[in-house]
C-alpha cells in the first residue's frame, strides 16, 4: 500500500500529517487518553470517501474507501477521527489529508490568529446565610460529569453551568430538633441517590451546617425556676392555670376545722368543745 508522505502533483495539495509519527505500541495508549479526555463524541460521523483521503496516524498508510469512522472532541480543543461507527477496542486513529475533508471545527481551531480558552472546571461551594437559617433550609447544588462515571460528584454554586456536567439540587434542612434535621436530610439524600448513587459519598453528614441554638437569658431564668413549659395563648401570653377549688378553712383553739356556711337559723351555740358549762350561781361543792 502506498505511503502518504509525498506531494501530489497537479493539484497543489500537500499531504502533511502535522503530528509526528508515533511509535508502534503507543497508538493504543494515545487512543485511551483521547477517550478519557473526550468532551463530545459523534458516532457514525461518516465513511471514508475514497482510497486517498484519510491516513492511519500510526503508519501513514491510506485508509480503505468505505471505512466507517467516528469523531472525538477533547477538552483542549482537539479533534480526532477513529475507525468504527462507535468507539471500540479495535478503533484506530485516522486523519483527513486534504483540506476539503477537514471539519469546520478543525478550521477554526487551527486558525492561529485567534486564541481559545479551554473549558476549565471551576467549582465554588456556597454555605447558608442568615436568611437561610431564618427560613430553616437552603438549596445545595451539585454537578456530575456526563461522560466519566469515575469522576466524583462536585458541590457547586447556583451559577455553575457547563455542558460537561449534569447539575442537580437538594433542599437541605438547617433548623429544628437535631433528630428531625437528621432524618429529614437523610430521607432527601436517599431519594436523590436513586438517580445519582455517588451523592452518598458527598452527603454523609446529615446535620451539616446545623447550629445548636444558644439559650437566651430569659430561658435560663425560666429553667432555673422550673417554669420552662408554661403554656401560652394564641397571642403569646403566658397562661397561668386557675388554682384547684377547695373548702375554705378557719382556725379555732389551734385546731383546723372546716368553716361552716352562714345560715339564718339553727346555728349552734355553746362553749368550745371539751369545756363544760356551769350554773348562773357558781359551782356547788360535794
């Protein structure tokens, strides 16, 4: 098979591989690296139109007409053609050698008069503020890389936006009894893990951001007096329950006896109990 390192006569088309010829045995490693750094891939991108338009990058030989290929676009704005309608273990790197077979992507990225900034991953994590604590909860944002299952889930802010990541949220409880906050957040994480299983590796502290409220001076005084659970009415006023009704009492001769209700007749008169009454003329003698 003919080699591709020659200048075609009569067409002013120069076959230039641009990239240095890699050694045998390195092609598989390069293919793996391209696949790992792929930002976007186009399966079944086309077929080689003839026997002199594409070459293999590992040996510079022409690719056979009709060979299917797919395309990888990497994070550093590189474009790679590989054999096969989809990526396979047997896929080999190929390259178009004529300008008419270059894509618009290659034309723009090879425009040396312009510079392009790679799409770097920037992650900013935001915590709750005072308004969130007043509300009792706040929204947390997370992102999972679309084409790399090994990449961990990242916590981001609400302004994070990247086509490389799928963004999702969770409502995180901040206030309430510790047991309530713990259970609420654990349930929310369990629901979210049905779609994003790796979220459990990130959210495993269910009382994160929870702050134990400090007791006020008034609360401390009430606790010392044992009146912390006094009920209140709908207006917030303290409700003091009415005392239990009992029979009023009076004291007589150092004895506590029930007090009789007054009546118009039949009142009992006489000396106190235990005292005998005598006659008007005084007591007699034996």
